[in-house]
């Protein structure tokens, strides 16, 4: 029955085009907002890259950002919907509040970044000093004892 109907070339293309045009008033603002957000992210990334090129200490921020992305996020203690529990879980530890868990996570991120730079200094044989000026150990002072 329907196999006898001859459709013109490109019939389904024009039907699809008509459906897109008809649905544009409903979906158009959402599509425009999506592309505007993508464009804003691109501009922000370009501006940050420009700033990083002129800042000799930008690698510190980049290192902290990379470690921050790799570190698991803080989660709510109560997973049931509608339950309000101020406690939070991070790194298999329960904290009294989300602020405490976020602070512990941030301390972990900063200590990991600090350890990274300490290891880099040790790798290049530089003397590494702690907060109070004591040597942390670059391996150079132990070479004569071997």
C-alpha cells in the first residue's frame, strides 16, 4: 500500500528541516544559551592562558588545580532524599559539617601540591627547608654516610 507512493528526492531532509524550524521557538533559547556558555568558557580559558604566560608563578596554581580535580569531592552523609544531616563524608571519614570536610579536603590538596614541589626539589638535589627553617632532606647530606 505505502510502498507504491513515490517520494521526491530529499523528502525526509525537508521534513526534518521543517520540524527543526517549527521547534525553534521552544528549543532555540536553550540552544543559544548553551553556545553562549561554551563561548564564555573559551574566552575565560584564553584570558587565563594569557595571564599564565605573563606570570612566572602560574605553575603553582596549575598544579593545585590539577590536584584539586583529581581529589574526590565531599559527599553528604545522608543519601536519602529529604533528610537533612549536617554531617559530610570525605576520604572515608565523617565530619561534623560540610565546611570541616571541605577544609580537610583543601588541606589535603595543598599538602599534596607542597609534597610534589618538595619531591621536585629533592630530585634536582636542592636543599629543602621546612616552615621553621629545618632541612627536610634532599638526600645530599646522606651521601657521605653510604
